[in-house]
C-alpha cells in the first residue's frame, strides 16, 4: 500500500541546487514535469534554515529522514507539511512523500493548550487532585495535594500513591480499584492516609477512571478532601448522643461517666479521670478513671480541695483550668510526685466541671506519660467532656432529688391522705381528697363525684389501656396495681399522673373497696422530655441533630411509599468554613452557624425539617415538593445566605453555601442512600465553584 501524500523526487542540479520533481506512482521513474529549483522559497523563513541544514546533512548520510515545516500556499495561507525522505535508486536523488498535516498540528496545539489550561485550573483548586496510572504510579499532583501530604511535586511524581496509604487500608483500596470498569468508571471511597510528618488523616476520594477507545484503563483522576474534622465531629456527636441516651435510660452515673472518659481516650493519647465534688464542696471522690492504676485512684479518693493541692484540687478550689505540663517540677505536685511516678504519669491538666448555675460539680483531668501541654484540639475535647460530665452529674442529681422527693411525698400521702381517692364498691360511692382536686385545678367537689368521673377526665388515648389494668387487677389475685395516665385539667391541658391503688377483697376474694393515691408526674415528665430533647437536638443551633433528622427522613420515606407524594432532600455545606474558624476562631464559627440557622429557619415552611448533621453540614427535608420546586427553594436560600454578613469582634464575616438537591424515590432503601445521592450533588456544587445549587 502506498503512503498518502504527494510523491516527488529531489535532485541536485548542475549548479548544486536542490530541484523538486513530481512523480506519479506507482511508476516513479518518470517525473510529471520539469524540476523546480524555487520550491524551497515556499517554506517560511523561520523553518527554511533548518530544512536546508537537514538537506545538506542528508546528502552525505543517505539515511531516511523526516522534517515538519510550514509553507505559504498560493493564497498566502500558512500550512504545515511533513517531508519523509528516502534515498533514490541512483544513489544521488531523494524520493519524498509530502503530506499536509495542518489539521494534525492544529489538533496537537489545541491539546497542548487544553492540557496547559487544565493544569492551571487544577493547580489552583483547594481540593486534593492527582492522576495515576493503573499500576498506581502518580503522574500529576496539584499544589493542594503536595501541601497536604508535605511532599514536593518532584517527590510525588513517579511514586506509587499506595505509599501514602497505611498498610491496613491497602486491601480496601485494592478492592475498590478492582471494581472499576468502563461501565462503572466513577468511585467514591474514604480511608486513612499518612502525611510526610507521620500524621494520619481521613480523606474522601472521588475517582474517575479514564479508558481508551478499546476500553483499556489508561489513567485515573482522583479528587480528595480532608474529612478528619468531620469524622471527629461525628464521633463526638455519637459520644454525646450515647451519653444522653444512657441518661434517659436511667443508667448509673458511674457507667455514664466511664462512657465519657472512654470516648475522650479514643481521641487522645492521654488517660482521663472524672472526680466528683461532695455536697459540702470540700473533697473530691473518684467517679470514673478506668485507665488509671487502682492504687492511684484509691490514693486520691477523698482528696481535699484547695489552691496548690495537685491539679484537680486546685481546679476545684479556684474554678479555673490548671495545666501542669511537668509534674516533676511543678510545686502543686510536690506532695504527690512519688505517687505520680508509680502511676507512670508526667503531666496533668484539670478542668473544673460546672453546673448550669456555675457552681463546681467536680473535675475532669487528663494525664500524659510525658511532660507536655494541651493544643487547641485538646482544649476543644476537654470542653466537650466537661459539658457532658456536667449534664450527667447534674441530671443524675436532679433525678435522685426527684426520687427522694417522690418517696417523701409518698410518706406524706400515707400520713395525710393528700391526693388520695377511695371507691366503696358496695355503696358505689367515691371520695377524693383536697389534693386530688388541686392537681386538676378544681375546687373540691366542683364536679359530680362518682365512679365515672375519671372516665370523663382521662385522656381518650389512655382509657382502654387503663381500663385493662383495672380489670386485670380486679379479676386477678394481686391486691395492688400501678398505672400512668393523663387527666384533664380545668384549663384544658392534661396532667400526667401515677396512680397506685390497693384492692380490698372479701372472704370470697371479691373486690369490695379500692383506694389509692395519684402522684403528679408533671415535673418528672418535663425532665424526661428535656433529656429526650438533649438527645435529639443540636445545642448550638437548636436544630434536630443527625439522629432525629434520620428518623424524620425515614418517616417521610414510609409516607411516600404509602401515598406516592413527592418530597425532596437538600444537603447544605458552608463554603470554606474551616477558613472562618482559622481566621476568626471558633467563636466566629459558632456565630456564623447560628446566623445561618436563623436564615434557614426563616425560609422553612411549617412542614419542612432542617437538621445539623455535624460541623458545617446541614440537611433539609422538603415534603410535598418535587425536585424543581426544591431547587428553587435552595436557590432562594443560597441568595439570602450570600447576602448575610455576620458581625463578630468588629469584623463582618461573609457566608456562602453550596447545596445539593435530590428527589426522594419510593424505591429508596433508606435515609443513607437518599443523603448519599444529595451529597454527590453537593460535592458537584463544591467542585464546580461553590456557592451554587446542583441537583442529583
């Protein structure tokens, strides 16, 4: 097969000039016209010298050669040609194949320009961007990637990215890569990485595989973002929820405090203790210290508080944080140095635990095996731990006080018959004490006193259940029962009561009299409700937390499956929130979160549900809206947030938000899948420049 292009012969004339003659293949022995020695003038000046040099060199070597150059055509346009030269049969001439490659050069130029633009754009991205070959060799890394890992670009290019992944994560990464194919080119994963300084960080990666026309994998582009802080916040949220759930369930205080200590120790290299101050505010007693030696705990149990008495004794006495970076040299620890050496502790930081009214409940202490002081993250963790410990101790004391109060009330009722009632079955006469009427806001005898009165006042939802308890007690062999229900107050609200009754029977075991007392549970129910709210509400913004939002989303999904009505979910993430925290401090970050929440609340309908999932990440459930309506809502919210200016310490903080929207489908498996789809749209909004709305 003949190569494409014009076939010509190049000869040296008598004057030593190169003459070009056209040939007509396949008969290449006869030129189609006379030789032209002026052909070289068509080559532009910038390329002519290099071509002539090649011709002169080629004349002696008799080796094939190739040269690209530019010419002016008859219309004066600039065009590219490629000359492929082969020795002529006579040993002097050259046979040329000249092919126009203008289109090829144009495509190459565009490709180079595209690659230059790509590298310039990616190089400015704050996300971590790299590309690597199927054998994991890194071929490109942007500046953010290099800075994050602590290596220069030269140190990264050519090495395997698996050297940046801990050994225990290799199986996970290999498994993910093995599932990559032309039908499934995009992958999302999250795993540990190791930086140059040895620090481990969580990173979420979005990988896009690139295949050639034959379906062969040629390269993978990976875009990552550091999720360590998000993971840390989620872990703390889980710890907080676990503590509050245990409080609601009535777990012993020691068990709750040990959960707090163990949760802190999972994030820190230190060992922790919680000491509770006695009711006289004179001595500290060990409440939770599972990682400290038992001998040490026994030695400090009952420690008298006072300035200069160790870290905890001083913190409890002064109400201030006490940081002892080196126990061996600090005067507060002089009496306890031998004890500290035996326990293997060299540093101790102690934070007072305060009640809601400010008085000291105890101390939270962190011990380290080597002298050192706390950093910013340590102080944040300490603040969380002391807040949780405060809630646990205060709520437990409140519950204990309530229990004691109820016992005292029971004693009083038995002595004074306050809140009692008495039903004589033989006469069908019912009596109620003054206290019974006061609970419901009535003057004594304001309503007709008969056995049907409680049926008129009981909440309709409780009536069947309570009647069943009464019937079982009357018809059974037990003489006592206890049941909770609600009675209608005079002002229209319902009062929760605990009714305890005793059944008197005759010789044949037939009931003849029933007497009992009602205890007002309003305060206890209020405390229980408050604990439930604490377990389901984000205390900074007042929005539902992740747990409650997931429950609301599951209920909405169940409703959609039954009624096939539309609903949508929005995932929202405040742009560059870490920069706000870094520049303005966590106080500034908290101010931004609260201000953003106010804007969000103002946009919500009564049927909508917004929740804080953790950190700067929020979600909104929009029942009754299709995806288009939800995106309109999201765009309106985005504009209002963009107009927001948050004042903090004489500074105005600008806020931006990226939003991902998705429609809830009746075949969705659950909240995780819905939020993952919305999160993909959110990530696309981040990738496409932030401060925008994307749909999935």
